[in-house]
C-alpha cells in the first residue's frame, strides 16, 4: 500500500521546520505501518502476540480489506460465538483509521456495555502504540507504530483522532443516535442471543432501526460490515441478505453438506479458533481436551 518513493518523499519533508517535521514523522510511521501490515490481522499479531492467525480469520480479513478499499461495499459475516470475530473487528477499526485517518467509524452492538468496551479497546490500542504513546513506567515517548494519535476529547463512546476528522462512535442499537455520519458502519452481534433473534417483536424493531436510523447515517460511498452469530431464521442477517446488495462469508462451526462454507471444508471438519484447540473443544463440543 505504501511504496519506497512515498517514504523517501516524507523523509524529505521531515527536514523542514518543527511543525512539518512532526507531521512528516507521523506520516512516515503511518506509511510504514501500512507497508508492514497489509491486513488487520497482521497488525494485531505484530502488536499483540496473544492474537492468533487461524484459517477462517485469514479468510475474513480478505473480506474486510475489500470493504476498506471499496466504495459502497456491503459484507455480511456469519460465525460462531467465542471464535475471535469481535477482537478482529476491533483491529479492523484500528487498521482502517491507519489506512484513512479521516474515516468516521460507527459501531453498533446489542448493548451499551459491549459498544463501550469496543470503543475503549480501540482507543487503548492507539494510545499504547500510536503517536504520543508513552512508557507506563518512565513516561518517556515510545516509537510511533501506527502514525495516528488521539485527540484531546476522548469520551468513552465517541472520540476523534488528533488533527483529523476520523474517529469512532460506538452505540447500542437501542440508543438515541446523535447527529453523526459514518464512512464505515460496523454491526457486531446486533442480537444479544437466541431470544432476541427469535422474537418477532425484536426482529421487527431491529429492522425498523436499521431502515430508519442506522443506514441513514451512511455517507455517500459508505461501507458496511455486519458480523454476528446466527440464532434464528428471521434474524437481522436474514433481512439484510434479502436486500441482495451484500457479499457473504459464512463460517459454520462444523462443515455440513449443503451448507454454505466460505472455507470449502470437507463435511464434518470443525472450524479452527483463535482461542486455541483446548478452549474451542470445551465450548463447542463439551469435550475438553
């Protein structure tokens, strides 16, 4: 995404006055980050080794990169719970802000607690690894590994990057929507569970919120990622798929004949997990190893 000529040009700019040097240094860090980490997962593993790159997450990332680079993209992802999808959504948001620091990201989830947790985690990553990051023990400046930094106003659920238009707003679907526009909408588990997904009243309300509120926040060319676990045939993902504008990735826990599997596994093959084999077996198979 970033060639050597661009980096050379930025290095030339860094020889100017202090203000220009600071801007150029940040742009050099951002360009280097994109050069070295071409997907959100690359960035996640490099900065936090507790992250794991497993097969289905690699496939997911191809879709996420397509969304980030394609005007008007719509991607719908179905995957089991506890497989690492929400953590990858968090790193996708960070990577998108590095890619375009003016991108306004709005995240919707089923609860205010989860929305706030997503926002705070994204903000913490930028604070820890971005422009102005400091050593917790000594207070000395650390290398800028992202090329973006936080602005002065950093409320838990709504904040922007320093000197840029981009940032994150995170909300529960039941929240009143502020006057915001979104260049990227991330819908992460809009249903809290089976009861919500199977309730006809809940289904109807969520569809109404999508049509009358959420989608109205999209800017021209805005992108949407919907990712979640399927709990019922009338859930929000069923509704969105009926609009025929979506690309779909489906990752069943166990591959079955006749069931869409974006990994094209043999029937009976289980999905690998970012949690590790032992945890995954305990959760999905009730057979701890």
